C-alpha cells in the first residue's frame, strides 16, 4: 500500500521515490531506446567472459557423501533441485580449486556468505581441508551441511551486519576464501564490499561470487563508480536496466517465468524475445561491472566466468578475484577445455516436459553406478524444443558400457549417441569424411547405419559421401558399423557443438538395443512380467539395492486378483530364487491368492499395487502387516498416485504413514521412509515410496 501511494504521488509531481519496487510503471518506449543506446556503448568496454564449466570427481564424491549421509531422507524430485545444484556446486568448487592451485593454504579459512544450508561451503571445505565459516541470517535446519563438516562454524546474522575480519580472528585464521552462490541482489554488492575490506587489510585470499536476482537490486545498493552512475542514474533508466535482467531470465529459457509488470512488457514489445535476451545479458554485465570495478580499485585481479550453462541457470556468471601480491589468478582460470568424449541421451519428444530433468537427476543420484561419467547436464538440440541429456567423460565407449544396460535409462531414452572429440560442425564433418573414407577404402568399415540427431544431420552426411563415390557405404540393414552423429548446444543463442563416432556393430547395435527395451518379449521389462500390477519401480529396487539380493519371501498386496501366472513370472524374475505370496485386500478382509505366509517365515519385501491414491495404500497394507513377520531388513515398496498433492502435503502423508507402520512394525522397530520420484514413474504425479524397518531412526 505504501508503494502504491508513493507511486501515485510520484505520478503527480513527476518524481520517483528512492528504491520504489515498481518504478517501472512509468517506463516509456523512449526510455527503453535510451537504455539500449547506453548498453551498446558499454558493450565494447566490458571485460571478456570465459567459459569455465568444470567438473571434479572428488567434489562429486563429496557431494554424494554429504547428500546421502545418515539421517538424510532421500527425495528424488521431478523438479530442478539436484540437477541444477549439483552441477553448479561442482563447477564452482572446481573453479575455486583452479584459482587456488600451487599456493599455500596455511592460515586460511573458507567463508560462505548467505550460506543457507552451507552445501557449497561444506564441499569446498572438505575438498581443500580448510575450516568453514558459514554466515546466514536464518537458523540452520536439522539437515544443514556444515553440521556434517568436522571443522565448521556458523554465525546467524545478516551479511551486511558482520565484520568478517573479526570472525576470522575468533577462528584464529588470517586469510579468507570468500564464496557466495546466488547471493540475491544487493547482498552481492555487500559481498564485494567485504572482499574489498579484507583485501585492504591483506586478509583476502580469493573471492568467488556468483550473483543473482539482479532485477531486485536497488539503486542505492549498487556498487558502481561515478561513470556508471552518470549513465544509469536516471530512475527510469535504472528500472529498465533491472527489468531487462528479468527478461533475460524468463524469456526463452528453461522453465521460464512469466514476464509481468508493465515495464517488462514495454521492453519486450520494443525488443522482441530474441533481443530481450541479448540485451538482458548485457544489462546484467553492466551491473556486474560496478562490482568488478570496485574490486579492481582495491588492487584485485578479476576474471569473469560462465561457470554453468544457461540451461542449468540463467544466473551463470562467476566473479573470481584475488590479490595481486598473492600472485593473482593463474592463466588457466579462463580456459576450460571442451569434453573429450560423451554420449547424448535422446529423449522421446512426446514424453512429459520434465523427463530430461528426471533423467539428469537419476544419473547424478546414481553416480556410483556410472563411474565413467564425469559430467552430466541438460542441453538443447539445435532447431528443436525440449531438452536432451549430455553425459561426458574420457572415452565414449566406457560411458556407453556403463549406461546402456541400465533398466531405467533403457526405458526412458529413445537413442544413445556416443561421440568423440566434439567441435564445430564443419571441423567435425571434415574429420568424419577423412576417417570414414580411409576406413572404407581399406575395408575395415564395409557399411554403416546412420544414427543422427537432429535428423536433419542425416541429409548433410549423405551429401558428404555421394553415392557415386560410395555406392556400398550406407546399408541400414546389412551394416557393420553404427555411425552416430549428434549436435547440441547449452545456449540457444550460441553455435552448437557436434561430435561423431563409428563403432562396430558387435560393440554398438542401436536397433538391437532399442528393440531390447521396447519389444514385448523382453524378459527384463518388468511391466511385461507383472501385467496389471503396475510395479515397475520394483525393477529399480531389485536391480540396484544390495539388500534385495537376499530376499527369500515376498508378499504382494493388491486390491484385485492378480492375473494367473503373473506371480510365477515375478518370482522367476527376482535376482535370487524366492517364494511369493499374494494378498488380495477387499474392504479390510484378506484373501491369500497363493496361500498364506508360512508360520515362522520372515518377509523381506512387501510390494503394494499402485492403482490407488496415497490414502488407499494405508488401507491396503493395514490389515496385512500385523499378520506377517518382517525380517530385520524388510522393506515396503509402493507406487502411489499423488495427484493434487504438493511436496509439503506428500511429506505430511509420509509422516502419518510412518506412524501407521511404526505401530505395526516388528518389535516396535522405528520406520524410515523414502519418497522417490523415479524416471520409471512415468507421470509427474506418481511417487515411489520405500519404507524400511531396520532400526534406523
């Protein structure tokens, strides 16, 4: 109400209140044009931005250890949590390591500003062996990550109300590695001021600052010199500068937010979507320039990096700054080599919109299962909507061997396209022509089958090898090698990468692999085995959990009679021979379709049919559990329909379900519940729930 009143007064007298949130209501097309002219003037004066999307195997392992530690319930989401944050944390940590290389780290501590749960600081602290100081105004949750770091300290305070030097004195440390990931709006300027103060007193070792929320920045908070303030000091121009930042984040990006507010609509109408993104990025660079100049004035060497792709986060700028007396920043900071090899996972264009995110999170969560995969990210195929998943490593064949037999990926991915030595399309096609022609002339490659993505590349490949010169090279049926060619980009406004491989059919037969996972006779397709039970997540549980290998007795709980013979197929599918008992529950009464559980036998796994919403799962299992003896490591696995339930409501249901099963658990053992949204859960409204009774509180 105060803001509206202030803007009404400003409308009357022609002035703007300082820091008014919606000053953009007065924005005009003429103002947008003036701002664009200023941005174009500044474009030539801004420092270069280097690509530095890095990976680090040890950081990935530390991340996994922290996320999967004791007392941490796993929530594999269909949202953006792990797929976004793990790649960002890993790349930030890797860039910090590069900046600190070959320097002594005695008497140094990691200080994370706006730490939240201190995930970034905890990973850097463990990776470098330095103590951690986490500063955040909020109280840490029970699962804060600094609590999992041996030498960590936390201060509950606003970042603008602390003296970092005094806190360092309390820790007995002399220099700080100051880090901040997505410190919102003016808080990033506060971080820059802390770095300047520490540098002035000779106590800064490194600053790694990844700002965000530029559209929320107030003019009086901006760390800008006189030249920048002269150009953008007009309230209307600064409002446009902020709102262009918003448009760059929400127009044409993954999960783009609605561009609201009249200021944003005026700018968008004048510019159009393509130009809005370009000018929004430039506006972001101008805001960062104020912070960079303040750091340089304090005698710091500054490098600007893109530490993540824009598909991962539109706020992908990293400012690295180091004192020149400490040697500054090593030259390799601004040079990140492209991936050596990889496999592009092509997804079904008709699959749900979040399938790419879920496949990415699955690969990241199961990193121990895919040890040869050193990087995973979402990418865009040129000229098409939707996302694909790019896996990178040292050798495409080792990556392919790691992922091609995975049952979850096999059912979720349309094609796997291995490649080596990516580059520009012209360069890669030249190498392809040379290698394939030499191999074909020598007889080592008789015939190839093309697997290209996007498919338009196939025409370019055929033009590269004219039929008159290569009459027997392309034979889709009688081929000896699979020629995989793929193109992708991490930014729709940049030139795409391209890569290829030519693997023998005995090594990689794409049609045979695809038919294995789509053919109705495939013995590994659990939905073929189970028929109407709909228990495909059991495939994940039984294939990838060590405890499942020793299960001897399984109870299936269903609301209707199971198709005759399905239970025998399920028993035969299990990794170890086991007995199967099917309990059909109707209105609270139990009918044992295959005979009851023998007296004295311990049940290792209870599978619950998923054809009912979450509330009905409890009603199905309630009559069964008291009558069976669960083994020491028993699990209850069910797939539930969670439509109309958001994350908070689902967690509430999980707590209530835990209480229900705790009362039915053997010997009063405590219950732990895991809620997983697997790639196998085809609809986003479904969840796989795993409950365990092994005494872990």
